């Protein structure tokens, strides 16, 4: 069960430019407001990650991603319908709406419509997509518990949404829907 108090705390934190930690399908994630360049820059500093790699945007439903990616072909739409909601991240052509600090050096953007109850609750309460990246320093294993998040990143996280991970044993697979290439298994 998701704590409404902790959920509101996380949303208030996001509104003020903070960084939150939350459970996802397979690892703990870090998130922030994708439209807040300062929050994204701080998140990247916490992770010790280059902005050039880009970040995932996670949402509660496909409507929250409208305007964030370019128009899809019928084939792409059918493929997405078979993957979402779920534990699958998909790379699509980014629209002009996606700032450089989110997409990095790419002309594409990684998206996920989650089936995880905590992610859904956060995205719905927020009213749109959130940044979603693994809770770890770049190159290190992703946190698999709130305890690990607190040990490795505790002072740098402004709020946490307690909860359980989903059934994956690691980060979500990533598929580039424009090329068909599997980026992460």
C-alpha cells in the first residue's frame, strides 16, 4: 500500500526541484521534474553521470507522453500496445518538447509506461512523466533496496517513496523502436 503522506511529500519535493527515490520494476530509481534543468543537473551530479547519455522518462499511461515523442507509425503503435504498461523501456524519436538535458546527445528519447504501482501513483499525482534513472553512482550496481539507496545516496536524496520492487531482477530492457535494436536485455 502506498503512503499518501509520503506520496504528497515526494510531489512537493519534485515541485521544489528536489530529487526523489522510488521503487520500480526491478531496481530503485531516482527521479525529478524533467522540465527543471537545475534538478536534472543535480541528479546527474549525484549519479556522477554525463548528460550526454540521456535519461528515461516514465509515465503512468500513454496520454502522459503525448507531445514528448514524434508521431508513431501504425506498426510502432501496435508494438507499444503489446509492451505497455509494463517493464519495458522504448526509444522513440524525441519531439521538440524534450529538452537537451533529458535526451542528451540523442535525437531520440527513452520512455516507459510503467505497470509498477508506486511509479503509477507518482506519475499520476505529478500529472505527467518523471525522470527515471537507476539509484546508483554511474558504473556501480543499482540499489535493490531502500537501505542501499540510503547508504550510497542518502544525503543527496530529498524524499523517498517506500515500497517493494517489481519482479525484474535488474533494470528494464530497452528496445529502440525505430531500428528494432535491443539496447539492454
